[in-house]
C-alpha cells in the first residue's frame, strides 16, 4: 500500500508540473489616427537685390545692403545713384504655421557682359532666426540683403546674377 501511495503521489506531482495555467484576459480600446494635409507653400520674388550705382576706386571696397534698404559703401566705393533695395518676397501657406527660410551661405557672383564678376557675400534675412510664422490668413513677407565686394577699378558694366531662396514648413 505504501508503494501504491508513493506511485500515486509521484503521478500527482508529475501532473502538477505539466499542467499549464493560462489566464486569458484581453482588452481592446479604440484610438484615433489623424493626418493633416497642408496647402502648398508658395514663394514669390517681389523685388530684386539692388545694390544701386557706384564708382569703384583705387582700393577694394564693399557695399553692404541691409534688409531695411540701407546701403553703406566702404573702401574705394562711392554710391552715386539708384535706390538700393533689399530683395523682397511674399510667402503663402497654411495659416498660423511656422516655416524656415534658406538663403545662400556661400558667395555667389554677379557678372557683366565682359564676363567680369563681383561676389555677393554675407547674405542676411529680415528674420534673424530664418524662421517665421504665417498669419492666420496664411501670408507673410520678408527681405534679404547682402554684401557686394567691389574690386579695385572694377570694370564698368551692368552686373546681374541669380541666387536661390527656399521656404519650407517646419
């Protein structure tokens, strides 16, 4: 009988080790998925970057044009005519959204008909952090200035060139 009791106890113990205890509790909660499609952001160039008319001298000079349309000549450059104006832009996009402005960080050249060049450097924007926010109606505007480097006795001519300005939603 003791042997039968031991065998029975062994069977019960073995059955206890092989039995799986499963708790099957599940819970489902709905959640929302959202997306917003923003209207296209659009940039319009209103006025070009216009440094004005100048006479070069016997020394290197610069013309610094601020975003507030103020030009200052230094070195051998003398401003003589024209109304200097910063490049100006209007932007449209989604109301009350922020956007980033990218302006050239490297110099770019403007060139005359005889292939002479002058470098435009130190570009600056009326928004110092290069970011802004659209009005509730989705509009904004900004200006861009820069520094024109004028060589000694720079060749006479009308100098032109292009530079990229980019806007994008933040």
